[in-house]
C-alpha cells in the first residue's frame, strides 16, 4: 500500500466526463458574500422556532424511513403554488438541481439531447452531460432576450429531447415572456422545463408559466426554496407538471430521497409563506438600488427580474473582482466578457458593495 496517489485521468472514468470541470462558485469567509444569489436575510425567529419544533417531532421517528411520497410536503407546495394544482402534480427533491437531474434522467440520457439559450444557468450543461446526454446551446439577442419566433426556429432545428427555459434567466436576470414558452412548446416533441427559480422576484402582476400547464403534458415548471424562502442550506427544490411526468420521475429517484427532517423543515417553512415572502420586497428594493447606482457609476446594468444584477462596462472584470474581494466584498465573475454579477443583499450589504465599487472608481 502507499505510493503516489492516482490522477483523475488515470482512473477508468467515463469518456464523456473526461475534461469536465465540476460546478463551483468561489467560497471565501468575507464579511459581505454576494456571489451565489442566496437570500442573505436570516429566517425570521418565529419561523425558525416553528421549523425547529417540526424537526424535533420528526426526530422521534427518525429510526424509520421517511414518507417515500413526501405527501404532506407535496400538498404544501400545491397549496402555495395555487392555480388549482394538486399533490399529484408536484415533485420535490434535494434542491432544484436534483429536480432537474431527475427530469434529465427520465427524459434525456445517452443518445439524447438537451437544449438551452446561452448564456444561461451553468448547471444545465453539467447535469446534461453527467446523465450521458448531449448539450446544445442556442443563442440570445445582444440584450440577452429571446424572441418567440427565433426561439421556436432554433428549437425546431435541433429537435431536442429536453429544453431548458430559465425564466427569468440566470446569470443575466432577463425576463422571458409566456409567448416564448408557448412557441417553444409547440416547436418540439420533447419535454420543456421552465425554471422559475427567481419568479418570486418578478413584478407581482406577471403570470407564471404555471398558467400554461393545462393541456400541455410535456411542460414542467420548476421552483426552489433557496431564494425567496431563504432556504438555500436546506436544499429543497420542486416542480409542477402533469401527473404522468411525476410518474416518470419516480422511475429514476433514489428510494426515500427526501429525509424526514427535510420534509418537516420545508413543510414548516411553507406554513409561514407570507412571512417568508415579505423579505422579497426588501430584496427587490436593494436590487433596484444596485441597478440605479452602478449605472450612475458608469456601468450598464441589465434588466433583471431576479435577486441579482448583471452589469456590463467593466473594463477588467478580474481586476475589479479582486479589488472588491480585497475590500471584503465577494461577487461573481460569470465569464461574460466585461461583466460582473452581484446578488442583492440586505441594505447594509448592498451599501458595503456600492461603497466598495465607488472607492475602486475613485482610485482607478
């Protein structure tokens, strides 16, 4: 035993995984971390107390396997989403990434193709390739928007098995009209996934893709508790779809994939949805403050319906990122030339970011 440890390339890794890089946003113990689109507001104390009580109750039976069908949680999600949805139309897993992975495992895989309009959420191609499918990237307009006719034409040309529509889009924040979703759905025989991870931050009068579900058995609308519900550490994502799609996802999920503690915590948080969502208005106010201030500083913020702002006009993103880091503020370089992205945090965190960015300008 002993000797030199093998390199990754020395192992009998799947050929299609060779050369891939795992997902990984920078993590650093800085005073202000605004790089991964978390809700930086803590869970309100009364809600946290109820969650703790619910977990304590679940611990009494933790020697037994949890409800494999997470029935109470699915009912909670159906009630929260509304639109006449029932628990038979709901699925959940450990974060929206696992939800999307289940969709790909069921409807993509070797010899199949998944499609999305780049730039978009970086996990879509990673999840696609990890399930053995091929990722194809479509294109957006220069302002990162997607036109219905152009989107339908691109999808029809590729004929993918799964289409990802991020609405609003990450990392750009760009809204996506329902007419685009309808056009894409009609242009493919595959499954269309509308990722509404940030939907709670969109204008209140906007319609969700959930309104398009009736009569569209291949349409899937995914959400997460990580953002609006300040539940990133709990890892809970979910989707709504036709009951037959839910049956398909049962074929690929691991047994008892949602722990009893996760189910208890998420169900408790959903009971306090109005309280949890009050934070959204504050986050939106800070987001709009960021957009206005970075524009005043000479940058170009993009329209955003999310809890973050992508801004362009950054002469040297790496240098600006490092300068902010040195000032105790962590934001994200998402790889778009001349751009950086920042999460809207608390008022104090937002002020710290804006002050740091302004100080860079004044010293450059």
